[in-house]
């Protein structure tokens, strides 16, 4: 038994599902419609795209349920980190 209340476990599952779905939607957009990022390879904002992809990667890992045991990896695979990286990266890639 984990000692967590059923409502907090349900909230954690919902956050995992939402984070995973968001990463999946970003991946689908980038793969299926790359012109959303740039019209040609010279105008791709590579630095910001890397930030978005790092956030997506962290979101995939968190969404699939991986929980790192090493204390230095926990902050990177935390959902807040994944969401922050995805939001800042998406804002710069798609809106700036």
C-alpha cells in the first residue's frame, strides 16, 4: 500500500495522462506538419526547438510512469519541468 489517498492517486494519474497526451500532440504536430515550425531549414529556430524536444522527452518519460531513483534526475523528469520546457519552447517556436 502506498499510503496515498485515492483522490491524490487519481489526480496523479490524470496529470500523467494529460502530460503524456500533450507530448504526443506536440510530436504529432512536428512529425506530420513540419511547416508549423518553419517553411525551410534555414529558418528553423534550432535552439528553441531543442528546448521543446527536451520538454517533450521529459513529458514522455513522466507520462509513461518512470520515476527515477537518482536524486539528480528527479527534477528533470518532474512534470513541472516538462511543462515549463514545452511551454517556453512552443511559445518561441510557434508564436515568436
